C-alpha cells in the first residue's frame, strides 16, 4: 500500500486505542491487539500512514504494563482496570476521539468507535465459559454491534455467526483476517525441549487449555493410533473464571506443559510431528496458521472457520472422530513424504496472513468512518449557520 492510499480529511480526526488489553494475560484477542497496534506503529514509521502521526494514542488503566512503540504513546488514566474502567472511564478520557477496540468489547455509551468482535463462541458454546463471563458478553456484544459506527471480525464464518447468535445486522461488518507472521520474529528457545523431557522424543502438539480445543479427543486419538514411541504435548493454563473447569486428561503418553512463552512455543512447533487441533469451534484458528508458517504440519477439525483459513493445506477430520484423527496422526508419523507435502502447502497458505494486512484493513475502515462522521457534522454546522 502506497502513501496515496490513505485519504487525508480536511480536519484530521484523532484516535484512541482501548488499552485495557495491557492489563490482561496475552491470549488470543490480546495477541490480536498487541500485533495490530505494533503493525499500525510500523505503518506510521514507514510513512505509509503518516496522517496518524501525533493523532493516535493508547488510553489504558494505571495498572497497564509497558508497551513501547515509536509513534503511539500510552496515556494511563482512571481508577479501575476492568469492565467499569472500559465502560465508564475510557469514554470520558477519549472524549472527542474515535475509539478503536481490538478485543471484542468497548464502551456501549460511545458511538464514535470501531469494535472488533472476534466470534460468537460465548453464545454458540456457552458451556465452555463461566456464568459472569457469559453474562457480560451476552449483554454487551449486541449493544455494541448496534451502536458502534463500525464493526469488524476475523473471518466470514464469524461474521455469519455473530449475525445468527446475536441477532444483529452484519451486512456492513468488515472481515480482517488475523496475521501470523509475529511467530517468525520470535527466537525459539530450544532448551525448552530438554526441560520438558522431549529431547529425542517424537510428539504431537496441542495448543490451548479450553474444552473447545478438544484435547480429550486428541489424547484418545493418540491412544488409538498405538504409537508407543510418541507423546501428546498439551500447552496452556486454563483460566477458570473465564473457561470453567477442564477435563481430566491424565495419561502416561500425555505431557501437560502448562503455560509456555512464545519462544518455547516456537521451539515446540519446530520439533513437533504435527499440530493437532480438533477444535469444536473457532472464529479463526490462529495456531494452525502459526504452525504451518513454521513448517509444522497441521491436523485440523472440519470447523467452518478453520476450513476457510487453512483450506486443503492442512489435514482434516471431524472434531470428535478420534478414529479418523488417529489415522491422520499415524499418516504423519509413518509417511515422511506425505508429511513434507503437507508442510510445503502449509507454508504457502500461511504466508497470506500478515499483521500488516490486518492493520491496513482496520485503519482504512477507521479513517473512512471518522471522516464520514466529520463530514456529516460539518454539513450540519453549515446548514445551521
């Protein structure tokens, strides 16, 4: 995208990024916020979006961690850090500015904003979330979709699901696919392989601790595949107040690695036979794309979002079909030639998903929406002079 691609209004709007994500653990939506903000900063730095230089900031609670960027400063304010801060304090401190919300929620009192709603999982799979978490999302998402000037989501499947489950008009909701190229900037920590006792061992990798990720089927499939020399490594610590209690997956060939850093995760991707992701529901499915980009073949469930994103570059099975998953695990284990072919197609497919592309789509949308609002306001003022 060249410099001329960015329209510059006569009166340039100012933008505030909702920085509540800087008080939260980095999981899926927080990763999205971190990487899109970083990509926006890079677009400003390159001059491709110079119109935003000095006109965009992150507003965050005082408890927010540091997030050093070259062109997007953090302004800490308010007294809280959770829902109250986001709903009551953020709109006050961002008054007169266009608010950009990357993590699914935003202040319902504000209309001059963009909200990225990642999926409809809370409605579609409520059993996987705690009651307070469900209550908050079920109340706020429909209100935000109706009130915000703009909305976006991460796949065509998610767009349809949001319309279906929340009963809102999604005809103008923009799709901005998630990027995966952040994983290539991470330096792998190969010492994690030794620490986890995986040196010289064959293993499959399953990322994520929620029941939606369906690790129980992955464990069952490995047992049925009868691969006595191979482990299943599970990563992630379950956040009980959001996801509830996990299933018990105690087994001699299942290794619970718990939370791993990005550096450790990259090492696991690079050493694994394959990523096993028989998820029951996804709005996008980032981990298969990360894996494919690093040359780790992916075995995915036939959920609509992951088929949309991965296409035929990943091996596919029904989410709860342990026998079919076991067959694919044996295929990857026993057939190096087939595995290499899946790796090659996976790399090519995953290269399409970059954070620069995601940021460009969202920025163009924000600039367009804010300019339209300014033009309407200016027209109203002229008419009433």
